[in-house]
C-alpha cells in the first residue's frame, strides 16, 4: 500500500480496529497498521543473554524453586514475556511464604495477614484425619506433618499465610506417599494374579478349582470398586458351596461304583466256584454210572445229578438277577457321575458371568474376543465391538435407589439379548457399561444394530412400581482392524461412546 499516505493508513487502521472489535491498545494498533501498510515493525530484541545470566543466580534449592527455574528457562527459550511474568510472581509468592513462616516462628503476624475461619479450619482437620488412615503407617514423616498441621489448625484463628506454607509442605510429601501407595497396590495385584495363575497351572484337571481361580483373577483385575468386589464375593461364596456339594456327591458316586465293581467280581468268582463244584459232581456221577451193574443202582445217581442241576440252575438264575441289578446300578452310577461332572462344569462357568445381569464378565469377554478375533481373521470376515453406557445412570440410582439401578441394568441386558442375534455376545464391562461383540458385522451394520437396540429400548419402559422409566444409552462402535488387539478396539469404541455423550447422549457414534 505504498500509494497511501500515513494519515489514510491511520484512518483505515482505526476502522479495522472497530470492525474486528479489538481493544485500541498500542500493540493492536501497530499490528493492524503494519497489516494495511504491508510493512513489519521491528521491536527491541528479546534480552535472552541477560535473562539467562539472571537464571544462573536465582536460588534453586527447594522443589518449588527448582520447578520455577525450569519454567523460567522454558520461558526464556520461547521468548515468552507472559510466562516470565508468571515465574516472577511465583518467586514473589515464595518470598511471602518465607516471611509468613518467619513471623510464625517469632509469634507475630505479618502486616495485613488474614485468618482462617474456625469452620473451615475444622473441616480441614476432619479431611486430614480421614485421609491419614488410608495412607498406612509406613511414612512417619507424613504422619508428623499431618499432626503439626492439625495442631496448627486447632489453634485460635490460624493465619492463612502460615497455613499456605504448611499445606505446601504437606501436599508435597503427600504426593510421594500417594505414589508409593499406588505402586504398592499395583504390585500386590500383580503378585496376586501371578499366584492365581500359578495355582491354575498346577491344577490341570481340577475344573472345580479352575472356576475359583478364574473368579479370583477376575476380581483382582482393575478397575476395582467396592460394589464390584461385593458382587464377586457373593458369586464366589455361591460357587464354592455348589462346587463343594457337587464334589462330595461325585466322590460318593465314585465309591458306589467301586463297591459295585467289587460285588460284580465277587459274584463272578462265586459263579466259577459253583460251576466247578457242579462239574465235579457230574464227573463223579458219570464215573459211578460206569460201574453200575443193576438198574436200581442208577436211581440215586440220577437223583443226585438232578439235584445238582437244579442247584446250579437256581444259582445261575440268582446270579443273573444279581448281575442285572449290578448293571442297572452301574448305569445309574455312571449317569450320576456324568450329571455331577456337568454340574461342576456349570459351577465353574459361573466365574465367567456377571451374577446380576447374567451377561459375560471381563473374563468371559476376554475369552469370547480371543475366539472371535481368531475366527474373523481365519475367515477374513468383519468383526465389530460396541461399548454402550447408560445415560444418567447416577440420577436413576439417586432418585430410585441402587436396587432400582441394578434392575435397570438387568432390564437393559434382557432387551439386548432379545433384540440382538444369537451369535452376538453381551458382556458387562464395568458399572453401567456393556460391550457387545458382533461377529460377521461391518462398521455400518454395527452402528445400525446399536441404533435398532436403542429404538427397541425406548419402546420397552422399565417399570419401577407404577412409574415408567425411560432408559437410554450412548454407544461407540469400532470394527476390528487386521493388526488390532481386542483392548485397542474396545478403547476406540469407548472413545466413540464418549463422543456420543458429548453430542447429547442417546446416540451411536462410529469410531
């Protein structure tokens, strides 16, 4: 714009400031003036060298000072005056805190210091006393700081400036203790899982024990909630009782089979003895018949043969009846063992299902996903996973109670099983979240299937007494890619579900 005079450029700059609704600051005016004039003003160079010299002499002994030094260096490297201003304000606050601490040691208060209200001080004391038991007794310094802080808060009108310093030290120590507790918890869960898996590896043929081990592995898999642990505990107790009963009956049936086999062998031995005696009688009679010279001598011999024959026939009939009974008892025992083995298998299978909704739990979902992924890649067929989350579930719990919330989950699971295909698998993923595994389903078909489930759910009200409660859900659908794991696919579906929530709920989003 070389043909315009400075006054014309100035007028256009003012008009552009008003059009863009910018504040008439020197920086805004200079930027628009340069834009209209087609020039670029050159300001003073950023004093990086001088600032780095200041950086070298600033104190950096405490963690707070070290953190501010890092922010100072980043601001100098980025030539960011605003960030530098924030760092300098931070150093000034550290100085105020140090001054407050000095006054606290001398028993005096800094000029203009304010005091903490008694109600807020008491609330902070209750917060600290509630927090400390959860941190354990390993960190003595943590408990010492907590005691000092609570004693200070119980003083009449504790100054806020001193409290800031003490809270800073307490929170700094608390962060390390919290990290240690989290690491300990994760390591304990890992050790428990390794122990359970080792027990399972050592008991290859004990299906009843496998059921308990799988339930324990499922229970030790994050995320952990008290409600979930209570559900798992109730399921484990039920499974353990049923497995103990079934195992006792199985051992009893096996003992009966052993008794039947022993009786059968004894009967066969007795039949062999009776048959040998009968043959010996016949041979003796035959030999004596050969020596007979008169007809009347044959009569007692024939009577003896007939008596022996009647005895062996009776013995054979009795043996036949006994063997027939033994066979029936053997078949009944075999059927009972088969039934008990099936009962054991079913009891062990309970460890793969959610006790509330009857759908698969996380363990069952992992097995289904492993099987379906292998099948999809073997057949080169599509596979979709959908993650759905009930809308406003907390409001249902708060208004109607947790029991009604549980029944709402059961209602959703029941409608899903009725609407979806037989090959589709439903699993409770956690809380009010469910996962649907959709074999032989592309992404568009998966979205359509979840939308259809939404429509069906809106036509089937959940009845709570005389009140009709409309239940909706938000869902994300992801189609498994060739190199993707089940966890990655479910995570993408979870992101789609989150977008559906952000878009207004009761929606289905493709991930």
